[in-house]
C-alpha cells in the first residue's frame, strides 16, 4: 500500500504537481516534468516499522538527496 507524505495538486484540474509517497521499502518523489509525470525512487527505505522518522529531501535541478534519521544521504 502506498501512502503520501505530502502532495501539491493543481486544484482546477485535480492534477498532481509534486508528491512524496512511501511504500514498504521505497520512497518516491513524483513530479510533473516536461515529459509528463515522472518519478524518482529511493530504495531500501524502511518507514513502516511503527516508529517516528525524520526525513530531509533536497532537490536541485535533476539531482535529489534523501536523508533518513540523520543517516548517510542517498543521492539520485
């Protein structure tokens, strides 16, 4: 099951512009790019363990970095 942490939607057409969702072992950054909806997936991420987590997501151009619980940053 996928859960959204946040989503930015264009109201008048109900279109997802930017979203961060997670599944059992992945975190997905979904965005509306020049070629339609695109997704970056960070793999081997555990968020479904019934614990609180801190997540830092930094995006610059075509580069994204995700840091979970002050650990080693994952880069795409």
